[in-house]
C-alpha cells in the first residue's frame, strides 16, 4: 500500500505532462498554421476520398480531432462546405486520432528521454525566446512534443510498480460481462482525462509494463474510442445546428465503429497479429496500435459509400431552426478566427441579399407592405447580431489579410445598416416623376446584385462596378436637378415646399444607390487586392458628394 502512494503521484504527473505536451503541441501547431488550416480543408474536400484523407492528415498533423472538427463546422456554417463532404472530414479525423498510438508505440517506449526528449524541450524554448510569429509557435510545438515523451517516461515508471499491485484478472476478456466492463472502464478513462489520446497512451503504457494483457487493452481502446462521444454530446448542448449535426454524426460513427470492433475483436486482433508478424514486429504496443487503426478504418470504409443518405438522416434528426439569417453564427467558431470571419461573411451576404430584394420592391412599388416591413426588421435584427459576432472575434495583429477581411465586413455591415434605416424611414419615399424614374432605373441593377448574392456565379466585382456606375449616375443627376430646381424656385416658378419634397425624394434614391454600392464594394471579394485593401478601405468613395456621408 505504501508503494501506491509513490506510484499514483508518478502516474498523475505522467498523465499531466502528456496532456500538457499534447495541448501545447496542438495549440501551437494551429497557431503556426493560421488560416492555412482553412485553406487546406477548402482545397482538399472536393471528393469524398479527398475529404476523408484531409481529415486524417490534418488531425495527425495537429494531433487534435477537435481542431479539425471545429474548422469543418465553420466551413459548413459559412456555406463553404456541404454537410456530406464535412462528414468525410469528420470520419477521417476519427482515423487520424489513432496517430497518437503510433507515436507512443513506435517512439515513446524507445526514446531516451535524457538524450533526445529533453533537448527537444530546450531547442523549442530557445526558438520561442529568440524569435516571434510562426517560428515562436513552432518552438512551443517542439516543446510540447518533448513533453509528451517526458510524460510517457513517468507513465512507464508508475506502471512498472502498478503492475505488481493491481490485479485486473477480474475483468477478464473471456466473458461478455468482463468485456463490457473493460469497454466501460476505457470510456470512463477518456471522460476523466478529457482526451482519448491520453487514455490510449495510458493503456499502451499499462500493456508495455505488463499491468494488462493485449486482449484487455483491446477492449479498453474500444471504450476509449467510444468515450469521445461524451465530449461530443456536451459540445452539442446549446450549440448551433451545424455543430449539433456534426456531433450526432460523430456519435453515430463512433458507436458503429465500437460495435463492429466489440463483435469482431478476436478476429481483428488475429489480423493485427498476422500483420505484425508479416512486418516482423510482435511488440504488443505495436499490435494494439494496429488494432486501433484497423477498426477505425473498417468503420470509415463502411460509412464513406453512404455519406449522402447518412447526412440526410442526420439532417432529419437535427432540422434547421432559429433565425435563418444568422444560422451560420456559432460562438464555438471563435477558436479559429478565419472560420468565424467566414461565417460572418456568409451571414452578411444573406442579410444583404434580403435587404436588396426588399429595396428593389420598394423602388418599384413606391411604398411598403406589411411583409416588407417584417423582412426589413428581421434583416435589422440579424445585422445587429452579426455586428456583435464580428466584434467578439479576436484576430492576430500580424495577420493583415484576416484583419483586412474583418475590417471590410465591418464597413459592409455599417452600410447595410444605413440602407435598412433608409428603407424603413418613410412609408412612401418617392415624390415626383423624376424620383420615380430614377428609382425605376436603379431597381434592375440592385436586383442583379441580389441575384448574384443568391448563387454567386460569375465575378462579384463586375456586379459591384455596375452598382457603382448606377450610383454615380444618380448622384450626378441629383446635383444637376438640385441646381436647376433651386434656380426655378428663386425665379418663383416652383413652390419652395414642393421643391423641398422633391429634393428629399431624390436624395433618398441617391442614398439607396450609394449605400448599396459601398455595401457591395466591401462585401465582394474583400481579399482580392490582398493587404493593399487595408489602406484602400480608409480612402472612402471616389465620388464626391457634399450632401452624403463618406466612408
């Protein structure tokens, strides 16, 4: 018993060091990758096999299925990735998590901590101290990599003593009850450690130290794979619809893979032993890593051909709900700013499309309907929520492109808000033939912009230029008419009150055109000019109008 008081702190310290190393390596690699994680996922999800392989590769690279899953949720939320394609990434992420077992089994028990792992920590710390930006993040990732093996070293020491003090023969793999108990223990380990990677590492260390046998370890790993669903359930509570669908898909996949592995555990272990023998490696830790990978791969192979009907089933389980205009916004996306900004951009596009549609109806009909009021009020509420969401995103000051994108969206939201205000301020804003004619000329151009926002086929910058041209024409016409009308009033040929109403109406049409243009200018292809856009944003409009607010 006295020995346990020495062993248990050693085990706890080993688990802690392993977890700190995993977190440090994962977070630092994500920070070093920046928006590259987003670009790679967008590029590599065109087909189901590509989506699956990108999920495997990215998860193995950053050692975090959560990072891959959150990024994927963001793409679905932002409308950049279909849900079936996202499922391919998620299935791949589950297979990618098995890479931890390979790191531990191939390196963890063979690495001399003093000779190799500690220098990793030293070199990484120096990189952090002597550099900045991406190199500093890579330095901390190297520190995390070294800490993983320091943790494994402590786990080995603790498990060596634990093997002599704990008898797990009561949880035999020869009975159904014993196998179920081992699966349950494995699931509890994952829940308590909040990391299936740490739980698998602990199991591999126990196997290497002789505390458990290979069959017991196999059922523990099945349970640990299943235990990740608890985290998915907790993450889905109160989350957005895309996040909940992702969690349900993750849960169903893991349940199916665990059921397959539980029923065919003996056969899968035999296959792993045969493959290990063919590779001239009979190390139990290596065989267990093989087993873990094989049953996840088999589960993936069963799911991949049926992703589309599976996605349809998940959509029926978790239908769309809540305000449609802000369905892309989810607080969990703040962990990856590039994805959060993409979701805000998609929300703004939908708000802008709705606003332009109602603006066109108002320009054509000259008055509001009850339905148009309701639509504009909904757009106004969604705009306020989107602005709040944008304000909460924390971006890296060194990432100028991301900063420029966010700045453009803030400008677009400001002009969209002013456009909504202009539409709501008067029930019958059009007075006089000239204002009605100007409104009729502007309406088709704004309708074209609304259509582009709906399907985004063709170049958005071309649409933006059309709106700009129409806006400038309106401004010139208003200025010319204003000068002429004032001269006519001074000559006594027109009543001053009538002129004032006419000028207000023309000014209203001009404001509609101006804010529509500026809104589209900032919303369409905001990164087209790259970093140069940051300075361009501040320059304001190139049309000069003393009666309008500039940018």
